């Protein structure tokens, strides 16, 4: 691996600094190419390494700075700076050849030249504190044998690191080594497992001085983040990012709070889609029901059981069983032996107030009825060495993945979604198994003639598949009565422009319950706001009654609440599966509907202000250092502190209540008991109760169904509670 050395830093063009309102700086590399720095706002800058042979990834699908304007299907040119309100920047050059660029908020020194290692040093103008600094002993390195690019930064052992998408374990990622690579991670370790489903190379750092710094590496190539796991005597404390044969093109964001940083990042990647209100209600899905030989009869009985048990429910998510033949799945087909009359069944769901979501998969088995025609039209991922479709194992068979960078694949997908799903009375496509874990090293994506190798385009297909589904639904409904909605399991930054997501195929255990709470918060801190978990655990044993109830309570105020499972013997997690806790489960679900006006307001705030719905307490209270400690509690929006019970047998909890200004206190949502802020308290947590607390002085709107009716997502506001 070779350090990248510069000849010298210089302004990006020959105009004088006095004539240049928005100067860039660049450094010619001794090996060819250049490193360029540009300010895009007073607190947002971009650093780009342009190889001599040009970008390996000439386009990006993540960067969408003009809200309401999506990235072209073919991608945005990587060099494009349109959409940014670029600031006035001061430029100076030292006698040693070092260049400085400054806005009123941020100054960056560009050091190096000749035999000196090239590096950047970032300073907060208000305090004079260095908030980010490249390692002095070779910050930028490249491996010609593999194409790997490495970026190394100074690491302070007291810094806190967050982000990287769906990561497991404690929120502070300091000391861990983690990969950004979408993987089908069924039954993953909820505390240590990595990677999971998302490719999300964004980190947020809390510096020792209390500043917050975002770093986003805009690449679709696999990234490995070493956040203090590796140590080398010759380099001091450092952290590094390895990009596997992609481009080094990163964005730096400074803020006084985590909200300031996250707001910049989410705006950078195009904001968050506001979903329809019904999608905020409780939803049910179960593979066992749709996989059964008499699936239509079982689902018909499920609808009746929901009514009999008076379960508030807004949607049903069809698992892929409707398209199965044995264990194999055939996307956009119906098994009419199991579903003799799907339209009648779907109509019954609608009559009981449930919208419908259907699981769809991007890989066609080689005996799928459409396989031959699609193969002939070259709609699949191809092998560059043979010119043939790549065939690999998928769902107990052999199949080929659609290439969503080929227009013929997208057209077929949208046509079949319309005919076989939407026209059958189903509202939404649920994009699943879309990690594109293709092993063939010669596989490539056409990318409209760019011919991107699979290792540099793998996450792109999850994004484009989700977009194709989203846009087909918009076209089918007209997007007039309500916004479109879809779901995806995998994807890179940009997926939040279209879809809801979740933490994937978790396992039923108390450990999953605990650590999934952290994973949901980590996704929220990464810019994925519409998130949740499979309630009760997807994989593994059937949850026993106490665990099942605590799981429902813990997830009943998540943005996504879906009870989903795949258990041996076709058993499904259902709200009434344990009669001894059914009443309490119904009440926990009903709590979600009671707080629906508040939840809707949180979604509106997320889409308009780029702030998460679920938040670790330090997000709302960044000056309270106690909030940085690992904890079960989280904030729902601005005002509700939620403390789910995550341990077996626990009936009380010791909770830290964050400090509040002006002598304000915390108030129990149900009992109205008052708690001092900035202190620890022991609170009651009986089996039937989810501890929730309200910031004193807050008004909370609550909904209520009509007399005798089961709660619905569109129940009107009944009253405003004053705390």
C-alpha cells in the first residue's frame, strides 16, 4: 500500500483570491490525479480524490441536495455541484505552500507537499478547537494490487462514534471494526453481528470538546470502518476507512448538536418520504399463514380472529408464500391451489379496515415462467467473461437477479407489479431479499452502458428496485388521495426517499429485544427515520408470554410496528397466541393508536426538519453527559421519554431522567407522578405497563375511537393532555 503524496496544494484555478467568491483547493498527486476540497455550505465541505484514470464510480445515486428533486435514474454525475448554495470562502497560502480555506464557521488547513504527507486539519472558528484531523503519518493510501483506498484520521480515545446504519451492540461504536456491506443475515447475533442489511457509510462523532462531526463516504463499494480496533505503534491513535476498489469522495459536516449534523446529512441525501397515515398503524404478517397448503382459508380465519379479539390493526403484509411452490418462491405469480380466489380474500381484508402489502423478490428461479424471455432480453445481471446471466443459489433453487440498471428489467418489474399485485387489490410492494449477495467476481451491472462491476454496484439494485416499486405504485394510484408507500430490507443512502425499513430477520430472545432497541436508534442516528423490528422475533423459538408482551410494549411506539415471524411447524407470532397476556397486548397496541396524533406529528417533523422520530436521550439533551451512557431509554420526538422493560422478571426500573432547563421536571404519562430532572429514580414497571414520561409543560394530543369501536389510525383527536 502506497501513501498518496502531493506536489503542492494550490487554488483550483489561476484567478486571484480577491476575484474568487467560492474558491476550491486541489493537490496534484505524485502518482497522477488530484485531491480536491470544496465548501458546499458554511459547515459542509467535500473532499474528492480524482484518480488519473477518472472516477471508478462516475455517478452517484445518493446525493440529492435539492429537496423534491430526485436523482436521475441514470445517476448524478459525481463532479456535479448543482443544488448547493456555496458560501463565500477566504483562501490563503503560507510560505511553506500550505493552503487554508475558511468560512465564518469552519477553517481547514491543507498541509503537505513534496515529501511531506498530505493531510487536512479542520478547525471550529468559534472555539478554535480542531474537530477533525487526518493522521500525520500517511492519511491517504492506495493499494494498486486490489484498488483499495484508505483514509486515516486521528482518533481521541474519548470520542464517541455513531452511525453506519443497522449496526448491533451499544450505540457508541468506538473500538469496533465494522463493514458496510448488505448481507442476508437471518438469525444474526443482536449484540455483535456484522454486517447486516444496509450499506450506510456515514458516521457521526462527538468530539472531546462537545462538537459533532458527520462524515459521509459516497461510495457503493464495500467499506470497512476501523473505529479504534487496530493499533500501530508508528501511527499513534487513529481510525480508518478502507474502500474496496471504489472512490474516495467524502463529505464533512460540523454542528453544535447531533441534530445540526444529521439535518445536513439527510438534506444532502434527499430528505425523508412522508408515508400514508395507515402505514403508521399496527401491521401483521406471518410466513406460516401464507405458506400453509390452505393459506386462503387460514388468512380468512385470521381476519375473523382479529375481529373476535378486537385487535387494532391497519394492514396485513403478505409473506412470499402466495408465490411459493414448496420452499421455492416465484415472484409475481400466485399459487392458486393455496389461493383459489385472492381478490375475494383481499376484499375481505379491506372490509375489515386492513390495507395490504405483498412481499416481492428480485431474483427469478431458472424455472420461473418468465425466466427464459427475460434471459433472452438480457434483463439479468451478466457475467462479463461469458456474456451470460449469472446463476447462483436462491431460495432452495438456482436463479438470476434482475439488473435494475437495465430499462427492460425495470419495465418488466413495474408491469408485473401492477398486474399481479396492485390490480389484485394489494396496495404496496415489500422489497425483500434484495441484498444482491452475488459471489461471481465477474458479475457486473449494465448501468446504462457504464458496465459497473458488481462489487461497485451491489447496493444500487436495492435502491433502484425500491424506487421502481415506489414509482409504479404512484402511477397506479395517481398519488392523489394519499402518498405512495413501500418497504425495503436493504439499500444505501437514498432509500429513505421512498421506503420504510427494519432491522431484518431477528431472533426471538431477550438479547434481541434489548439490542434491537439500540439498532433502531443507530439507524435513526444514521438518517433512517421510518424504522422498526419484527415484533416477537422473526426466527428461532416461539416467544413465551412475558417476553412476547414486553416485545410488543417495546415496539408499540416505534415508527414501524409489524409482527412478523417464521417458526418451525408453521407457528406464527399472533397477538392472541398467549391468552394470559392478550388483553395487555391489545392495550399496548391501542396505546399506539391513542398516541397516533403525536406519532403523525413526529413523522411530519422528520420530513420537514430532518430529525429522527426515535432518538437516544443525548440527541435531545447533548449537554447532559450522563445521557451518553448506554441505556434502555429513548426519546420519541421532542417530548416523550420511553423506557421499555427488556429483562425477564423485571417489575421496576432505575431510570435516569435528563436535565431540563428552567427547573422543569418529568411527568408520568399515566399516573401524573412528577420526577426531578437530572437525577436517577426507581419507577414501577408492572407487567402490563410501558413506562412513559412527558416533559413538563408539554401538550399531547390523543385520539379516541367512536364508542364501541376498535381504534383506527384515522380516529380523530379526542383531547389535548396538559402535563
